[in-house]
C-alpha cells in the first residue's frame, strides 16, 4: 500500500502500510495479505527448513518503501542448497593428490550460451572418485579456455571440454557470481551440460543479515584437523593449494586475565574457521600488512609493498604509490589460503583500503588501471571509496586521571563513545542514510555508510567532516573534531583522517594487537548501548558469528547515492 486517499505512504514504516492494507483489502481467492510471523528469526528459519522450505524472505518492519531501488532492508536467507555445474578445467594436486587433481573449475551456462566461471571445488572427493575422474579429464584436455572470462590463476589451470556435470552442495552464490564453500556430491551422467543453465542468483547471503551457514562450518574440517595435528612446521593442503606454515606453537599474544596465550596455531585456526566470512569483506582491497614476527610483545613493522616471491594463490595488484612516485605490488586477500598465508607471516591485523579494484556490485565506471602515474590512479576505482567512515575515538580518562593514552580502553571512554555512536546514527537516519557499526577491537567504534562510488576520497572526507561538524554543533561538550590532541581530552574525537587513498583501517573480524587478542566485531544497532569490545576475541568471535550470522553481509548491496549531500 503505497498511496491512499491522496496520502503518499512510501515514507511510513512497513508495519504501518501493512495495517492500512489490512483494513482496506478484502481477501479473496486471488489476493491475500501475508501475515508477519512474530517469532525469533532463527527459530522461524529452522522450523521452515525442517518442513522442506528453501529458506526465508523478510523485510525490516520499521523501514520505508524505496521506489525503484534495491535495498538491504529485504533479506533472503537460504538453507544450504545443491545444484549442477559443468567442469571446464582442473588444477594439479599436491601431496597425496599429485597424481589426480587439486580442484575442479566449474561454471554454468548463461542465457547467451556462454559458460560463466563460478569457482573451484576441491572438497568431498573420495580417493576412488579422484582417480576415476582424473582418467576422464585426461581424455577431455583442450588448449582453449571454455569459460567466457579467464579464471583466476589461469596459468595453473588445465582446460577440458565441458562434458562433465557435477552436483555440488554450497553455502551461497556471492555477489561476484562465485559459489562459496562448494562440496562435491556426485557426478550427474543423466544431465546434458547444456541443460545446466545459471539461475537468477541474487548473491545469496549478500542480501542477508544472517548467513544460513554457521561460521564454524565455513572452515574445511580437514583443514582444521591439519592445523591441530601439525607439529612445529607443517604443510597444509587447502583444496588444490598447499601452504607451508612454521612455528605453530609460537606465542603471538601473551596470556591476559583469564584468557590463555594465543599461539600462531590458534591464529590460523581462527582464520580457518572465519575465512568464509572474512574474505568477502577484505577481497579486492589493497592490504597494509602489520607484522609481529615475535608476537605483540615484540617489535612490529608495516609492509605495504611486496617484493618477494609469493604463493601462486596470492593475488598482487600493481598500483602507483605517492611515497615512491612509482608503481609497487600490493597484496589482495581474495581467498582463504591467502588469509592463512598472512597469518603465517604474523600479519596480526588486516588493514585494508576503503576502495576496491573491481566494479561490482553496482558497476562503478572508473578506470581499472591503477599504475603508471598519479593521474592514472586518481582516475581509477581505487580513488573512489565504498563508504563514508566515522572513527569514534574516546579521549576520556578514568575518574581521578588527568590524561588518557590513545587506544587505552577505559570504561568511561567507551560508554561515552557508545552514546556518541547512537547520536550519529540518529543524524544519519535523518538524512535517510543506512549505517553499519562495529567495534575496532580497541577503544574506538567504527561506523560505515555504504555509498555508490561516484565521489573521490577528497569529496567523501568533506562529506564526513560536514556530518561530524553537525554532530559537534549539537553536542559540543561531548564530541570534537579538533586535531589538537590537547583539546580532545574529555571528549570523543570523530576521526575522518582515515579516509584517504594511502590510508587503511582494521577490517571487520580482524584480530588486533592488544591484550586478550580482541577482534573488530560487527554489531546490530540495538546492541550498541550495551556493547563491550573485550567480549569479542579470537576465542569467542566464531561462536558470535554462528549465533547471529554475518550482520555486514549485505553492506555492498546497501549502497546509497549521497551526491545530493554535496550538491552534485
């Protein structure tokens, strides 16, 4: 019900529009009002899946109607599903799979008849299946790529004629059109390859506020077992990739309070469990490594450019650097093996750019040439961030103290920061902007507003400064944007200086080099008033995500055009 008796209802909440509709519509055999199910979402989901339903579709009851726009207010949460895929190539295996294969490259046919690449599957194959399928593959080898686009790491791929059809189970199809966490079920000899046509995938959990797959299931059970069983130095097999890891029992974080020390083994276990939810948030974003070779108690160093040999599964990107007035290779963390490799390097915090190297999901039109000159990178996607960012940083000492050290967590400081975060949300809501919130893993709170990539870093920073200034005007005793640290004492500083092409910020779910191995954790807005950043650490974060899902999963689907805020 969008309009009635001359009244535009589009800005009223869904629950109000539904009440009006219920009063005015007489149900018939052809038209019915769907009743809301007033019960905990997880209970509804589990009940319906148990009855054989595919999943749940829902909408936030407090949200307006957005004409002609996709909105993350709608969610679709699917149960784990199965589907057929066509094999277009394979990658050579390592270790026990040297004579067979490490992973198969799969895809589905599009409406135009082309074979779209949809990822790799290396799990679920019994030994006898590996041997039999390799024999089939050897009869199908071709030189030409059968996919419509070149798959990642094409030089490591052997292409085959698209004659084999497999049934896979998987968690979701991501916004990039890739299957997440695929597992082989069986070969489908009863299906023709050209019958395997892509469905209208909507990005699965990319529109969900809670993933239907628990975080603990995102990690490969065999990988977790390898990490647990490894002694000192060992080689992990991850799908078709292998990774040598060292010093598994080296202490990365010392014991803190009731928490035990955190070893490199513990860190890799965390990354293996959480890889399925971490990678989508850091993929295609240039990394700044923060390495602690001897743990957080030792010296650390930043590393932006990579000049050494890297494993074949790691994706570099050459981009212009102002510091050197030349191109340099930065790293992208686009898969779980890369995440584990970073953990082995003692990169304890995942610092990533606010901008990405790919145009999806909204099809941004800036250049994908990132090197050659400063002018080139300024015209590229890496000069157009995905978010407005507000870093709320408390400079509030405990009672009786006269100063406060940045990032020192004080209860009084964090309590005030929570209040400021909620004030800022009210301001953003009044501007019609949806926002996402997370802890930093330290004393800060980070608030992200996903935006369509039409504004450069300089303009985005100016927009954030203007919004921050408006908040200071209404709460001058509690909030500041003063750069002078001596003028911040007793206030929460809104820092927008992390908005820049050469800047980076700790990613969601990233560990932090602070006592207790805390992590940067997503929150629902209704949790902020009671949030405690020390609750979320390497030990507890996987259970947290299992319980509530990946609240930020739909953030790139919730992009908003903020050009009207700067009169563009």
